[in-house]
């Protein structure tokens, strides 16, 4: 497990050494909000283990992301720091909407960057039932509030993606289908790592992270190359033995041509469910080793219709494009007092 770096930068708060962290990313203190003992993780989503996902995140990459986010929010003077001062303070993190908790390593890294410490009461992947106290953050008031909005924005977005992914996986498993529910490359620029992490935290597959993760030949590539066979031949030369080749197809004829040319996977895009299953069955009858992915026009509502014995992967762009953010708040409370959630007046 990597340790959070402490680079000296313009955003580093001038804080007492009491607040300097030496905690591994994703392993901030985790206590029960009542007993002080570590909580059981029965509520965490099982595949994959939420806590172990923190190991995927290189500390240097986290530090670079966090530094950019904080600089974007405060590129010059932090005027309200003169209002708050730097007295030791504490705040409670409240989950105010249902869903799946995801993004703890990013949250930890944001507050570590401004010399604050996070104590968690729920593990990554927990199912949230509002209103729930999820964590507490301690540090100098000016530092704590400097990280507040950036951390909440990230956590709300990552947890929203994880919640949508968990719902999609649950819908697919409810049909008895055992294939892969996956996201796509339709992510927010500059925020892909968080959204791909959210997919994993929700139990879905992230699909290729970037253009280098899989040679995917789309319809425009086929047009530019002059046909499916030429496109696949060029893709195979580029992929050598290290990468798989996937080809987007709009008909059984194209799918067969792609498989004959050496494609490892075929993407059946924008097929109606009844057409999808007959096409996939016909393709698998000739090429049982070729993987079949279904995509295009798939939502949480119609997802079960696309599950079938000849479909290996179902990808949904809406998991990252249309997932609603969860509602979190971070509220300061006096030392020794019992934190209570902020209740919106009707």
C-alpha cells in the first residue's frame, strides 16, 4: 500500500505538525460511530472487495489529481481562511441519499494533502441508508474547509457511479445471467480514474481504461480502412500478442467477417434484444471462441432483456454519463459535542 506524499506546494496549509498525516491511502482510521470498534463489513458489496481497490491507485497519480483539483478550486488567495482561522476543528460527513459508498481513497488523499485526518465509520462499497454518519475529518479549520467542496464533489460523483453500477449488476444477476456488466470510455474529461474506480466499487467491469487497453475497431475505423477485413488485419498488426481486437458490427454478416478476419470480440451495437440474441447465437455457432458484447440503448430498465446465453459482456455508457450524484454534507461540530445531521427546513 503506497503512502500519501506530502509535497510542499502553494496549497499545503501552514498547520501545526499535530495534523500531519502518515496514513496509507485508503487505510485511514476506521471506527464504529458508537463503540469505537471497527465495524463488520457485512454490508459491503462483495465482488470486488471495495477496500482492496485502493491498491489499484498509484500514490503519485492520486497526489497529482488531488493537487490539480485543489488548485482549480483555490488558485490564488483563500480569503475565508482569515474568517475561520487555523484552530483545530472537526466535521462529520453525512450521507443524505441512498446508494453505494465509493471514493474513500480519493477523499483520504484530498484531506491528507491539506493536513487533515479522516476517520471512517463505513467500509468502501457499503450500502448507504440516509441519514448516516460516514466519517469524521479533523484538522485546522482553514485546511478542513479548503478540502471540503473538492472532497464532497468527488465523493458524490464516485458514489453515484458505483450506485448505478451496483443497480445494473443486480438487475443482470436477477435474470440468472453470469456475464460481465461493464462501463464504457464515455467519462468526464479529467475525472476518468474516479469514474472507472466507481464502476469497480459498484461491482461492474471498467472496460478498457483508455485507447491502449484494447484495440477496438469502430464503424468509423472500418470506413476509413475500407472494410471490416482490412480494418481487422491492420488492428491485428498493431495488437500483436499483447492486446485483444474487438470490432463493432451492425449485422450478422459483418460479425462473421470480423470473426473470420481474426477478431477476438464482436460488439453488436444498437441491436434490439430479439435481433441481438439470434445474431449472437448464429455467430457463436460458427465461432464459439469469439466473445460477444452488447451495447447501445441499454438502460437499467431494459437491461434484463439483453441478458442471454450467447452474450458475454453488456456495456452501458449511462453508468458514467447519466449516474446521479449522491448527496453528502460535511458539517463542523464543537469538540465534545455529539454531531447531528443538518436537517433541511420544509
